C-alpha cells in the first residue's frame, strides 16, 4: 500500500525533508496499523526536521513526528479493532522509529491510548505532547498536596503549548494561576484562558535573589529551567511543589538544598515521553473533562499540511510560533 510521508534524508551531506511516496513495507514493526489523521509540530520536531538537534536516533531516511492520532485499520491484538481512534505520544515515536508525519503507521499496542470520547482528533493534536505534559504537571502538583485556595501557582513559558494548557487547566480546577511571559501582547490571550495575573519573564529569569527568598508560590509548572527554576524554588512556600517539565532556558540548575530541607518543597520531574500507561490514560481522560472546550477554542493554533512542515519547523526554532501547530497529515 502506498501513502505519503514527510521523509528526512541526507543528500550529499546536507539534511533535507520532503514529502515522498512510501509503502507499508517500510513501516516499523507493530501489531496495530493506523491511518494517521493529525500530528503536531513541537520544538523537538523542528529540531528533527531541520537537523539542528540530535533528535533522530535511527538511520535515515526517517519520518519524524512525536505525536499522532488516527484510526485503526488492522490489529493483531484484542485491545484494538478496526475503526477505533487512538493516540500515541512519546515512547520514541519520531525519534527511535518512524513517527506521525506519515499517512499510514504501524505501532506497538502497548504505546497507544484510546482517543477519549470527549475529544475530536484535531482537538487531541491541539493538545498533543504539550498539553499532555501540562496535565501530568498539574497531576504532580495534586499528588504533592497542592490544592485550590492555598495560594498562587506560577506557570512559566505561559504563552507556549505547555504553559497555555496549564493555565487553562489550573483555572478550570479552581487554582489561582499566574502567567510568566515575555510577551505583553499575550495578556488578552492568557487572561481569556484563566490567568489571574501576569508577571514579566525577567521577574524570574534573573534567578534567585538569595538561596531562600520570600515565599510567593504554593506551586509552579516550569517549562524553562535554569535560572528561572532556581528562582521559583527559592520562592516556593512551605510544603509547596514545583513541576519541572522543560528546559527552554537551559539544562543547568544552580540551587541549594534550603527550599527542600527548610520548607519541605517538592521538585517533581515530568517525563511525558515514557509516562506509565495507567498514568497516560488517566491524563488523557482528564484532558477530555478538565480542559474546557471554550479554552480549547481560545487556544492559539494553526493547521498546516505535511508539505508545510519544513518551513514551519524553521519558524518554530526561530521563536515565531505562539501556541500550537497541528499537522493535517492526510492533506499531504
């Protein structure tokens, strides 16, 4: 069977990506075949498509795309039948084996989750890995005992995919969400999603004033890392929690043990790539119920075709994308 895919390859030592015709014989091993409806474009995908990052860990030619949603067309397992709608994010998709930028895909059943009845396929990819990560982060705060009404929860990188979904989820669940952003133009957008107030990115981006600063936050969802995360930790109140889910500002963390041993602060790492299956299913089900449809409708996103992905990849790496990019895989 022939289908179209966005294929990354080397030509005379130069990385390039183009839409090509492939066949099912080229697909990876897997018990479930899926006609992919939508994927999404994340920063990691941009690195893979352009070759600027060591994201692809398999031989070229290769199909990127770390997210997908689609319809089962054939299955060797009882858990899934033709016609079922399924989601996959993570587990090496688009990194170790061919990903979501293909109209047909073969996948491992243990890596799939059913598309919740409350979400359309396009909505699932508006959410994608970014929104899934946001949900895991909120669940981590809940697990650490952070509840609505205790105080403010700060969200960094608030106008991005993780941040904007986290703001909407927190507001929906009754938390007081504070958006940290470098874009004053994002104020109407973030306030519409439920942010209680905004603070400038540099408020936290300069790092901590002292190892243990005045307490400001009962919780945080941080996708920035580095000095921003160090500042948040120093400002987190007693028994508060911080969900660390990204490194947009860098991978280093220069802090002290004081927030942990003097205030009992929890630093929870969020690994959306290999999240356990039970946690994964819970998160997606909660996204279908706890993320209001009005918030999904307000979220900034654009829909592109497979052919548009190389140009959109350059844009996302240059910081020119706000919100989410959904890839209509069947559009070719």
